[in-house]
C-alpha cells in the first residue's frame, strides 16, 4: 500500500521541481511584506504542498465561478417578476445524477494526491542521520541534539538592544521579531528527525519553507522530519496560541554545508554561543568575499 501511495507523491515532487526550476529568483526563507503566496519551498515536502495547492485551485476556482453563475442566473431568471407562477417540478433525475456523481469524482481527484502527500509527510525517505528534540516553553524553545555527546541550548527572541552584541544588526538576514539568539544548525541534504514536546501549555512548531507544522503537547512527544535542500536561514513561529507572548516565540533554523555543521557541532557540545559566533563569522566572511568578487 505504501508503494502505491508513494507513486503519486513522487510524481507530485517531480512535477513541482520541474515547474519551480524555471522560476528562478532568490530563496524566500522568511515572510515578506504583503506576501500572499507560500514562501519558496526548501524541502521536498514543501514542493509537494505547493504543487497540491496549485492542483486544488484548478477545482476550486471553476467550482466557485460555476456556483456564482448559477446563483446569479437563478436570481435573474426565477425572480417573482419574471416568474410569477412558481414551477411545481419535484425532481429532475438527470440533474440529481450530475450533482451526485460530479462531486464524488471531484472528491476522489482531490483525495488521491492528498493521501499521497500525507503518506510522504509521515514517511522519511531514509533513516534520519540527526535527531533533535524541541521543547516549547512560554515563550522560547529548548533544543537537545541527540548526537554522540548530547548537548542542549535555549533559543529565544533576540531583543533589538542585543543585536549589536550578537552581530546581527542586518535586519534583512535577521528580521525583527524573528531573529533569535541561538539558531538550530543542521546540514543541508540531510534527513533530520524532530521530536516536539512542551513543558507547560500547548504550542506548535511551524516552519513554512519546510512545510513543517506539528503540535507541542505537554507530556507527549510528536515526531516529524525534514530534509532541507537549500542552504540559508529559515524562520518560523509558534502557531498555537500559548499566552501573552505567543507572537514573540520565533523559530530559526540555519542550514549549512556538512563540513560547517561538523565544525559547529564539535564546538557546540561545550560552547554553543562560541560555536554560533564562529559559524556566523565564517559565513559572513565568505559572503563578503563573494560580494567583492561580483
């Protein structure tokens, strides 16, 4: 059953990648003003979600227009002025067959790819190479890296008055109300298992560019996964109302090359802030060199 369900899923991914490959443009790794569409996909699952959203619009828009047209026609043609003697027709077999069979076929056309997408969301393509546990608190996140030498750190909203000390004054890269003091760092093209829970009330871990969203429930661990295909900084937020500072509980995941991740994790085991500063300095220097070359 899984193999059959995976075929539409792989087809969705292939079509989405083909469509998106020709669009070009910079990676949309954070929300932008007046944004009406999804952020640019950074994982295979988000490619599938984007494809499915486009696919459903081919049904939603025509159905909406048809219903509006029928309502307008009925109001015009069968108003009391134009139709003073109401029809006594009790049924019409042809119409009843159409409005029964039509919706069934439409629902089937929507159900098959939606179940395939759901299967993909719960089925990692390979055994995860890294496991991270995210524990939600009011109003920050604790992350535990379950690697050879387990270590953990807290990640909270970066106040504006702390930007200079953190070296994060560039609001294009570190947006206000989304930048954090300590980002989650993961290697690119690596399957990551994410264990999500909470210490107090219900929260939710959501990262739009990854197509990732799962509840953080006290006393329960929810498991999900992601495989980032592009390097960069990605932002999300808690998406379950959790108290007065719910809007100030961002999530930041930094996707880096495997070599940079290995250097970071080796130092982070004993010094997370120092590991972050070293990684940030390395990436900033590479960016400056690239800019100078242009």
